[in-house]
C-alpha cells in the first residue's frame, strides 16, 4: 500500500453501494434516452435477447421496449461480443471502439483452440470469413461449413470461434428486436454500420490464467450449456470452472428468463445524470489522454478491427458508470489485465479512496457519491446484469451470505435488489410474477417490491394481467 493510499478516505460498503447504484441509474429512474443510457453504461449485458430491455426498464423513466428495439432496427445499437467474451448491446460508436480494445482477450481466447486449428492460416481465415459475412449475413453453421471446405482437417467449432475472435461480428436484425424472433446471422460491425473505427493506439494485455482478477473466471474451452444462446451459435470460451466472486456463474450459462415473455444521447445528458463532466463519449474517446501523456501507437491494428481507443478514455467512462473502483475492478469488467498504467497516467485528474480492506479505489472528482443512508428503492434486474458482474469485489452489491444464490448449475436467475443489495430472484410463470427472497422481508419491503413489480410489468407488458406472488424462500 502506498503512503497516499494509506491516508486516503475510507468508503464503507454501503457508501460504495450507493455510489455504484447512482452511477448505474438505480437510485432513481433517469430521464435519459435509451441510447444515451446504453452509452453511459458502456453497454448492456445481452447474452440472451431480453435482458437489455429489462435492464433499461429498471433504470429509465418513461422507457418502452419499442424505443430500444427501434434503435436496433435503425442500427444505432448492435449486439456484439465485447467484455468478458460475452454479448453486449452497444451503441454503434462503442461497438467500433470497445471491441478492438478487448481484442487481446479474444486473441488469448483463441489459443484455447489451437489444437483444432493446426495448419490453419488465421489471417487467411479472417479474410475469407470477412468476405463471406459481408457478401451476406451468415449463420454460424453456414460460416462453419464454408470454412471447413478450406480446412477439412480442422475442428469445425474451432474454425467458427477463430472467425468470431478475429472479426468484430454483430448479430443482424431481426435478432434482438422486441417481440420478434430470428436466428443468429452475422456480419462485420464495419459492414453493418457502414463505417470503421478510428486510429488505434496500443491496447492492454489479455488476461492469462495466472493473472485472472479475483472474481473473474479463467478462460476454458467448454461445451455450451443446453439451449445456450451464444452470440454466433458457439460457446463463449470464458465459461468458468469455478464460480466468480459474488456467486455469479460464468455468463455463458443458460439463463432463466421471465417465462412467457416475448423474445426479445444524441445530446448532452441532463444535469442529474450521474457521471462527471468531461467524461468522453465514444465519439471522442480516441482523442483522450492524461495530462502530459502522449498517445501511444501500435505497430499494427487488431485483426479485423483496424482501430481502437486508448484505454485511458474507457477508464474514465468505466469510473463514471461503475466507480469508485480499483484497477482489478475494471480488469474484471473488461476481461483484460495490466490496466494499472492507464490509471497511473490518469491519476492527476482522479481522486483516490480506500475500501474497508485497504484496497485503493479511483474515482472522478465530480462524480456523485451519495450518503450511505440514501434510500435505495427495490429494483428488478435481468439475469447477468452488469451491476453484479463488473467488480472484482462484488460485496458492494452482493452480500457475502448470498454468494452463489442467484444461480444453480448452469442456470442464472433474474434478481432483485432490496435496500440496494441483492435480495432474491424472480420469474414470470403461469400469469404471475413470482418473487423469491433469500431472507425474510418486512411487510413494508414486500409492499415496495409489489409496487415496483407492477411498474415493471406495466412497462414491459402493458395490457397484460399478472398476479404477484411471493414464493418459497430460496434455500
């Protein structure tokens, strides 16, 4: 611990909880547009189709599923594999900048399949796959079959994963639209969006098994869970051999979604938006460096990407959405390592704190840090919400006694918060919203949850009739 860290103010668990909830738009619903919220939050976890819609319903005032669906239809947001090798819904600008930033992690992921790629020229594979998906969107099976004709002795799944790792592939609509169904078909982000990323500075190194941040599962080549809706029809290779800190399973697990649910800012933010002034958007990120720090340049672009922002700008945006946070926290969120250098470059414009364990935390000077006693209303979250997955130490949201309670085997559950902390799971089944708490709820807490449940149902399923039931406490 440095002398500066030893003398930095301490933020307790409740203070960190309230600060994080504020940045995550969960202390009060925000008037932001869906697009502005997706940008501020640095994307929404979208391993399944429906979670981004429920994530925004918990955070935005006046949100309707049609708003996000319209953005996707207009190609203003897309579904693409980025952080932690999982699908996220990103703005078009972020898809073109964040995906190259995490390319080192995709390169590391690909090494797990080297035995199935003996004799395969990966650059030729990337070029061929790009030609195929840009000629017309392809399903993973179509892409796999085409690549197999070139390399008949290679493992078909390894060929498909190589294409996914080497290229920034997006899922084209109607996949991802609210109330619509469609198989996964892929093309490149540049082709779908009609533009490419900007000039690429150096990027951090991908997480290796020995350097995995606490709470982050090591990469492993595992088979997909039954029915798992992976981005391109193949399993993510970040499936965990052990559950991450906080008890959440690897995000490649099949998730339990609300049963019976249909598949699923252009301007400066208002003054109450919970991120500090001066935090760059994706449009300006590549130009941001720390005071006195020169932009670094890599000798060659990431395969299939061509450009990426310096991590410095993303550090600032991460703190605006998830701070205060440690270096390991951001590394957990991104699936990268060796980001300390970027934090050190930015340190003249950051403030530092300590948590109760003495871990150094960084933050933006003007970012909101509400009082620890600030009321936190109940919220219903989708499975794999990034609130629960974006810190190495998740005790700021997940009480230690509830670690591992929001999932069983390969199934992750939708969760809810009470007093700002994980408190149970929920589902839609047989015309009812079933709420299953982990512990005993007070009469007032049950009433507040029921009221929030009605609001969530009115937003997501207007005109539908649902009972609200409190189920058996999850053991």
